[in-house]
């Protein structure tokens, strides 16, 4: 299994890749992180050691957001904008 190491998170094995917005949320709740990719880029979402939600997307540049709230709804809205852009 591949592993992933994100800022503020210890290295973990990737058991499953996200293929939808709901998949990202489900994996985040289950594993504390989620990753997915398409033909045009990739997205990682995770909780850091303090429980803050972070998200980054790779296209031609990296966009990283740290959400001021611990709301999954804010992350869900972010994913709705950026996830289609990497497919």
C-alpha cells in the first residue's frame, strides 16, 4: 500500500482513494485524511495533530487552505469547487 505524509500528520497507509466529494468526507472521517486524483491534478484533505482541517490541490500550482472552523460543511463546499477541476 502507498503511504502519505502531510504537514502536521504522521505518515499513514493509503487504503482507499476518494472518487467523489462524499468519498473525501467519508474517508476523512474514517482515516483522518483522504486523497484523490484525476487527469488534471490531485487533492489531499486531512486533520492535523490539533484537529484542524486542511486541504490542498495540485494542478499547475498548489492551493492550500486551513479552515478557521472545524466544520466539515466548509470543507465540503471547498471540495465542491476544486474536486471537479482535477478530473
